[in-house]
C-alpha cells in the first residue's frame, strides 16, 4: 500500500513573504514533518509566524476553500468531489508530493501461517 503525501497549495507567489502562514490538514504531515520543515526554514534566516493545524486530510480542502489557510496538507489523493468544489469556485489546486510512505508486513519464516485472507 502506498500513501501519497501532498502539500496542496492555493496561494499567490507572494505568500512566502507573508508574516503569517497557516498550514492545515493531514495529521501525518502536520504532527512531525511540517514542524521540522518550519524549523529548517526559520533556521535559514527566513521570518514568519506559522499556524500548523494537524486536523486530518479532509480539513486541508475545507480550509483552503474557506480561505482559512495558505497551504493544505493531505496524505491522500484529492477526491473527485473535492476537485469539483474547487472547480465550481473557479479555483484550481496545485499539488506537490512531499514524500512517499510504504507499509510492509514482515513475518518470521518460522511462522506457521502460510495463507491469509480477508474473507470472514
């Protein structure tokens, strides 16, 4: 299973020079990765106040549409219904993949289970 981690951005080119940058959405991104990126960005001499809210991927789209954030974070692909809501408002999302996450199941070769199914 692949997990695509996206930054969904609907901001002007001048947003990076803002004094306050609101980033909302994915718990996956907002809990650790984005705060670390913020630290690096500030350590390089950039100045801004950040609001980082890890509330879940769906909140990225809700907040972007409401204009309450500059950057949305999603750990899933955009749903067609979400894309249509943006299109209806004359907005287009620009996404940037920040990372790929993979999940693997590792089992000891001595484990007697040889066949698993999702059937009940």
